């Protein structure tokens, strides 16, 4: 049971406290940390001698200004709150078995460990540890909680960012004492993690790969319904931190969801009756609409179909119509999931001529592709032509993109690649088509480059978002 586990862990931490207390006297006698024992110090021992200076123990007050003390007053938010279920389990455990592990306070009465126990029972027994510097207190809080809490990878990443700051503070306080090994021990992490944190010049390539891609943890990836529930809970007054804890995601994830939702709601309120003549956005299934379009009327198709397996056949349906509506020598460029390239090429190749493979380098971090065990660092775009390309300008097959805002919809692409290929494969006044226009990225790029465009979007909400986004761009430009 989560509560029982936490309870027990706190107990172990406290045993360390007891040793720490005794150890302070012991260390004063021996004059060095480690208490004559080889191997890693047990929990609590790293705090020995924390504030020993010049032959006597100094309190935090002596070394830190009142402002500093106020700054470090609350340690409660150093880690995400317990989820509602975890809190209920802890409460039930305490009600059944009583509080086994005292709450740990510093000499000023600030709680370092046991905030939840105090919430459940304000009279919970206390134990005071003295002589820790502010950074040592922070490290203590992390060490007590980081391993024993059942955090999702997303939450762990968030906490580790804060631990990194504490590691730096420890070094600033006393670089000689706080060797990398000691800092690692104090925080309860590997020494090479600390080494990476403290060496800003060290290449981050490996660590980025190890830390950034979202691991396949169901708790990290919220589905559409869960996202909506999370937003509704925040709207109903629950704190973002609590919602994040309940869904096992970082608070930043919840904050992004709330911001996105606010933006979407704002966009949906915009009056979208008027769009510039150069842009048409249709709410339809492209398969029911492209057959109505005139033969050889489109200069470029630039599009981003859905990536799921069921949608692969849509590439074939599009290519058939593209063959008819594209002008001779006109291009069709479509994003494609790596996993689907082979099947998409078979389908599209029946109607159009394969021209080239384009690589779009992600603006954000790499993502893991579970099952294939690959860090995905770029997106492919397949470039097809009707007949032979109509121009002879050399253009690049590599685009360094920017992270899309994804503010209006999750699939939103950056406009960088659309702009590049629209600019180089069409002329002002030409007509660009995006039959899967989503939030209208391609249409906005076309508009900014003085091209006409038609977008088709089957989902009514996204269609509205596209229109509102376009209208906002038009307004900003006028
Ligand atoms: C990957 S998203 C496009 C995102 C877009 N590039 C953007 O930046 O917002 C694909 C879009 O195609 C739409 N879609 C799927 N099937 C469709 C269909 N048969 N006809 C028209 N739109 C469709 C989906 O609703 C979705 O919005």
C-alpha cells in the first residue's frame, strides 16, 4: 500500500536522523565525516557536521540573512503532492496504525519531511535536526522523498531539474566539502548524474537523449479524454499541482494543457465569418470535395495527414485525386510517419512520380519510438511530382524546423517547412492545397507568401480553430 510504503520509508529516514544526531558528537571527536566506516553513508549520515565551522556548531541564522530564511521556508512543494489516492491510503494507514515516523523539522520549526502526516494529524510527533545549511536542507528533502515516492518519469524529470539547482547550491556553499560523490550521496542520485549537472560545458547529447524522450509510461501520455478531465478539474478549482499528481504528470504538462485550452477557447470566440479572398477553408472530408475541384488547378499540395495506421489508405485516395487536379509538373509534399513510409510509397506511387525524401529536423527534443527502440530526431516528408518537376531551381531536402506552438491543436506543425517549399515550388498568386489542414498552418504560410490556398478539415472544432487562427494572422498583418 502506498501509504504504508511511505510510512516505512520515512521510518528508515528517521533512523538516519537518530544516527545523525549521535554522529554529530561522534564526528566532532573524530574530526571527519564518514564515521570510520567504508562504503556509502547511510541515510542521515551525510548531514553530519553540516554546519561545523571553526570548532563549534553554527546555526543557519548565523550564516543566512532573514530574507534567505524566508525563501527557504516551504519545502512542501519541492516534490509533487501525493495523488488523491496516495493521500487517502496514507491517511487510512495512519488511522489504523498511528504515526510511526515523526515529522522532521529544522531548528526553526520548518517542516522538512512529513507535510502530509501533519495534514492528517497536526499533532504528529516531531523530531528536530539542527545545523543544516539551506542547501543541505533542500538536499535532505529531496533525499527523503525522491526514491520512496512513486513518481512517474515525467514527474521525476521535473524534480531532477530542481535537484540540479540544489546540487549547485551545495557546491557554492562549500566546494571542498561537497565533492561530487558527497553531493550525489546527499541527494540520493548517481555520481555521474551530479557530474553532468555540475559540468555545464559537458556535451548534453547523451543526457538529452536519456532524459528528454518520453518513455512509454501510460501515466505520462494522457489521452484526449484524460486531458479534458484534467483541464476541467483545474477549472473547477483544483490546483494544477494536485491535478498533475493525480494524473502522474509534471505540473508543466497540466499548465500547458490549461494554456492550450484557454487559447483554443479564445480562438473559438473569434468571429470567423470573414476570411480573405485568397483563403478558403472547408469543413469537409477531402474525399468528398476534391472530385469537385477543377482539373489541373492546383500548383502545390502541401499536407500533413494523420499518422495512425487506419489513415494510411488516405494517402492513396489523395494521390489519385492529386494526379487529376495538380498542374503538370506540380508537386505534392506530405509528412509521413517513418513506420508507414513503405506502405505510403506503394500507394502514392501508383498515381504520382516519387521525387525525393525530405528530412525535417524537429525543433524540440527527440522522442522514443517504443518497439523499434529508436530515438526519432527528424520527420520525413515524401515529395511527389505529377510528371516531371516544372522548375529547375535547386532546393534543399533538409529543413531545420522550430518547435510548433501546438497551442491550438496537438498535431500542429511549425510553419517553417511549409513556407520553405511553398516559396520555392510556387510563385505569388499560385494556388496551394492542404486537404488535411488541421489548424491551418499551410494556409497561413501561403497567405504570408501571397499565394492563394484551399484548406480542408473534417473536424469541425479544428476547422473553426483554423479559421480563427487565419483571421488573427490577417488582423495582425493589417
Ligand atoms: C496531422 S493533422 C494536420 C495538422 C496541421 N498540419 C496543423 O499544423 O495544424 C491532420 C488533420 O487531418 C484531418 N483529417 C483527417 N481525415 C480527414 C479527411 N478525410 N478529410 C479532411 N481532413 C481530415 C484531421 O482532423 C486532422 O486535423
